[in-house]
């Protein structure tokens, strides 16, 4: 059993990460005792605990949270299982592991989302007296990818007419057993925690791609099957964008070239990535994993390790500039499962880039099946939230 901790003084963020390095060492009870010991030594206190586990321990998530709740007397817990987790400046994949952070927030600044299954419930939650009193709220949420109402729920939860706010988080693995915890085990929808506007936080989003070519307008097609872009055959536009070499063998663009939907009138840095689902060389049709229709906008992006690393550094530099001289007390990071070692070279490289840019601080998080930032679902991104000693 390997235990890693962050050097956090009392009344600050306390953090511990435990992994079973030996494949035979899969006793979650031993792991959670080690976590509890480490957090106690750091004087863990506060109103909120966040807990993340890798898939091998997904079935034990609720029991692990309940054990820590009883031992540490921290009543509000939220978390989920991930494809991998972040903890104590490192990443853990596949190996049984747990990462926990205890935030020293006041009880009045924390409200648990116990599990929302549909849009009306999300809107009702957003109108509670706590939300109205503490708006705009900041949410850390975990979502089941099998729920078809996620977009509507996120928008309803943060809508301007109920106080507004900002939400971060990610989609969990799609498993049969509960893989979320928020006042007990939950699954099937969105759960997590809302924090009041009194909690100082800053967020940055890192795209894992680089735009290539201009933004195009869909002029013919429906439901993501596109016949024309800018009045031209869609496949001709795609070939022109990717260049002569790739155009000669379109099989080579699989997993490398993607479609992207610009968000508002942006400078092309904010967009949601969607997969190219198919190409018909005879008809010139292209299929995109999004409900695109005439009048919608789309562009193409390149996804590779250099793009992911460059944009993460850009996002971190921007965050560092915005933070200025404020101190980072703790952090939360959600990264796409398709990033990690395959994009950054080796296990732990993504976490190291964050700490190299911003310094050492307690950070937890997980690798997701899709990422949430603002009010949108993203793909191939990294979403970093840092809690500060004072407001921006």
C-alpha cells in the first residue's frame, strides 16, 4: 500500500492519496484507514470532503465515504469513481486507489446535491432558499453519461433566472453499480456539491486540440449528417482543411481530426469537440456526433500530444496571470480519459505540468468520460479549479 499526502497545516486543505501498488493489495478498508490516519495528522477539519476512487474500488465508494465521515466527523461528502484519479501531485490509473481532500469551508457555504435525475428537479433545486441566498453558486458535479437530460439539468441548475453560477465536473464511467456519492450512494443523474459565492475560486479550461481552418456554416444536411458547408460539398471542405497528404488517405484522420462547435462569438479558444462519425466518399457526406442542422456553425480541429501540452500551458499561464499574488489553498482537476499518458507522455506528466506552473498545493480529481465547465459538456479537455485565500 502506497500512501501520499500533501503538507497541509491545520485549518487548511487536508489531502491524502492511497494506492495498492501490489496487484494483490486490494483491501479498501486498509486503504481508507491509511487515508483517515493521514488526514487526522494534518488536522483535517471543515464542512466538505471530496472523495475519488479508481474503478476497482467503485463498488466500495459509499462505504469508504461513510467510514471517513464517522471517523473525521465531516458530515458532507461528495465524489465518484473515475477512469483514473489525481492525488498528492500524481495520477493513478487501473490500480485500486483513493484520493481524498477535506476543504475548510464553513457549513453555511456548502450544500450537497444528493442526486438529480431530470431537468425539473434540477430547476427546483436551483430555487431553494440556500441557492437564492448564496448565488451565484459554484458547483462540482459528477454525472452519469447514460442520462439523456444532462445538458438541460446543467443549464437549469445554473440558469440566470435562478441566480446563475458556474459548474465544473465530469461524466463517470457507465457502470451498473453506483459510482457517485452525495449523502450516500447515488447513480443515474447528477450529484455533487454547491458552494456559496463567498468561496474564492478560479477556473481554467484547457482544450486538447488546435483549430485548423476557419469556422464553416452548415448549408445542407440534418441531424449531424452534413451535405454542404458554405455552399460546397462537405467532404471537399474537409479535404481542403486537412491538407493534401491526409486527403489522399482519409483513414489517417480517425482519432486525429475532429469537428468542433464554436461557443458564441469566440476567438476560437472556446469550443466543444465532437467526433467525426463517418465519411461517404461517393456522396461527399460527412457525419458528426452532434445534432447539426442548416445554419449551425462547425470547424475542424487537430488532436495530438503537442496540441494538448501547448494548450494546457496556455491555460495555466492565463490562470496564473488572473490569480496574481493570491495563494492557492487547494485544487480540483477533471481531465478526459483520452488525455493522460497518451497525450502527455507518461503517467503523472499532466499533474506535473499543473504544479510546475502554479506551485505545490493539495489537489484531487479524476479522469472523466466527458468534462463539464460553465454550462456545457466538453470532450478531450482538462478543467482546473483552484480555491484561493481571497477573491479575485
